[in-house]
């Protein structure tokens, strides 16, 4: 079954991620290629409620593939969580004579899209844009690879200081309650220990690991900490460790929002381009309330209900690799 789409809206919602601009560009140009008029909705669902809907064309997205952030801007809308807010959004959607919607964001954005489709029958397709890589149904989310490289670059610099002063550094990275950034960047930067929510082995395991490093002659250590761990953030863990091992001189760095910024990597630009084109084709094919993602390097569709409710699992092999190469 195919669907005739004459005018299509695209928005970015939730936290920004490097590569969102590349996805917007791909959606807009895929529309132009297929004879569909693209419209950009500014500030996510808030823009739908406020009527910030603007026509776009191929030139509207020129020279943005290499830019971080999002041309359309993003915002979290409390009003869209209410039936009244969604009703206003629908009225503006119809006033703009739009036929379908592409939402670039994470699980919260897809939750909003699910409600919008259910209540008003709006055909909608999602593109996973979040540095956390925690969306079920895709091997990679837009922005994740860039965030990894940002962490690697920062930790490489921190290690220079750590080795110069024989210090222990705790580096806290983003990821909400998911440890994908911490685990993969930890392996990539040679961290001595990696603390993630999915494999919470407690402070005693960390102490044993540091004592082992000390016995084998290491004079400095880097510990990667995912922000959503049970033992708290890097500051709390460092404080607990210093109380147990007062001889250690610990320092803490919280990388924070620098992980969301910067020019997207080649990988994220290609991924975003693939998914943007796929989103338009998916809507044209008659599908709705699904997310386009990549599995085993092939485009795959996942219902919003699964993308929202399920979670990607940490690779146990990577945990083993991290333990082996950190000795």
C-alpha cells in the first residue's frame, strides 16, 4: 500500500545530537526528489502548538550537513503532553495542510508522536537522534558516534595530566541510565575501569581493580563513569573511594554537554542521510507509527511501541574486553 503525500513536516525534539542537521537535510531533499513539499517545524512540538511551520526547499538545508545542533531548534513541550496542547498542534498541522510528519528525537519524542498519530490519525515516522544510543530497534542512533569521539579526545587530554601527576581521574560521561558511551569510549581511551548501570559491580570491585593496577606498576588511572549509576555520579564515587583509600589523590571531570556539540562525524552524517531518506520512503509506502533505524547495516523499521518500551542490551563481550585490556 502506498500513500500520497503532498506536504510533509519535519521537526527535531528533545536533546540535540550531532547529525540532526544532516537528517533534516536528507528529509527535505528526499521530499524534493519525490515531488513532496517539505515544511520545517521550529522548536519541536512547541512549534506545532505555536504555529511555527515554515516551507523549505533544497537550498534551505545547504551547508548544514557538517553543522552540530539543529537548524530547526529543539525544545521539550509540557503543553504537548496535554490533550488541549495536542489539539492545538493538530489544528495548526491541518492549517498548514500537511499530510505527514517526521520526528527526529528519542523515546520521549516518539511517545509524543504515538499519541499524535493515535488521536488524530497523522501518519508519522521517527528517526532516532540521541547521543545515548539507548533506543531499541537500531544498532546506532544519530549523534552517538560523534559523542564517543568527543569523549575520546577529552580523555586523551586528561590522561596527559593524570600521568604527569600520578593521579586518579574520574571522568563522568552522559547516557542517562545507559552505559553505551562509557563502555565504548572507556575501551577506546584505555580506561583502567568503567562503571556503568548495566554492570554495577560496586565500589569494592573498583578498589580491587585499582589495587591490582598499583601492584602492576601503574602510577595513574582513568575511570569512566556513566552518569546514571546506582553509586551516584563521579563526585560521589570519588568521595567514597577517598574515604576508603586515603592515599589516592582523585580528581573529577564531568564532560557534560560538550558531548552533544561539535561537528558530526562522517559515520553520523552518513547514518543521518540514510535514515532521513528512509523516513520519507517509509511514509510514502504507507507505514506509520514506526521508527527507521539500522540493523546489521540495513535499514529496518521498528514500531514506536517497541522502540519506547524495550532497551538495547550491553554487549557482554565488550565487558570482557574492557576487563582484559585494562590490566
